[in-house]
C-alpha cells in the first residue's frame, strides 16, 4: 500500500500567549497575537530577560492619536516610539550575517581540509538582544515581511536566535477607530474648516499589518522557528481624542 506524504512546509500554529502564566491577561486584551511553535512560552522560559523587556513595552505603550494620525508620517512616529522603548532597555539595531564553513575530517577526526566559508549577508534588524530578534513593521511596504520572516527562519536554523518577534498593527480595526476619532475631531471645527479625509492613508492594503503577516506565516514559511506576532488594536489606544 502506498502512502502519500505532504510536501507542504511545516508550521505549528499555537496560542501559548493565552496562558496567564506566560502572559498577563491585561496585556493579552490590549493587543492581538499570533504565534508559531509556542513562541511566547519559548520566550518566557528560554529568554526570560528579553521576554520581561517585551512584556514591559507591551504593558507601557499606548497608541496616541497625535502621533499615529500625524500628517507626513511614514513608517514613522509609532515605530520610532516603540524602537526607542526597546533601545532604553538595551536592545540594539543590529545586522546579522551568517558564515558557514565545511570541515572535512578523517575517521580519526583529523582535519583533512577546511572548505572556503560561505558568507550570507543579512540585514539590519530593528532590535536585537540576547537570542531574540524583534522588528517593528508599522506602515512599511509589506515586502519587508518576506525579508523579515525568511531571515528569522535562517537565523533560527543556524542556531543564532531562539525566537523572533514582529510588532505591527491590526489595520482593519485601527482604521475604524481612526475614522471615529477623525469624525469627532471634525465636529469641533467650524464647518468651513472641516475635512472628511483622514490625514494619513489607512486604505492601502500593501503596507505591513497583521493580516499580511498572518497570510505569509500560514503558508508555512517559518518552518519550526518560534515567531510571535503582536498587533496594536483599538484596545491599545490611550483613550484620548485626536487634537
């Protein structure tokens, strides 16, 4: 009897972030999460210091409309604020390159030959500390996600990182919040000064967001690399109006 084996990429879609031992339910309610290979639990147990930093930032950060809806921003203010919070905790923007060398050995484990090293050029990850890579992808081109996810997998398979984290936004839900805030703000202006158009473009679906990241992850591109995706939601909002 012949058996058919799937050649689809491996992916382990888990939800350890729902465990109160792993993540405070208060933080869980303020952000949307997705993970592969028990990423939150891996971070909590294998990288406790880095996980404490991540939890601190997620607990402390609040989405401020005056930064979020500022005209002229691009990647912009929100990503810089979050990156700045990690920088204060000792995380650094870091380029990660890989170098692989084959070594030929005899039966007696004597070195016969060292093959030329193969160098794989990396890229600057927004935040790196210990064995964790963390990027903040906020309104960047969604092609950045392909670069990020493939790099995380390569670094994990090479033993460089234990897990990776991607912080982004729930675009659809935040667009609804932005429209509500903008309508309320317009009501405070004289009719001659009102403008129904948002100061930033939230209609485009080609920027980095939870939906785009989830689509790629569900294709199985991460292999067995633990990846935690965290997305800002209306519950991340600080409750202040736009001014």
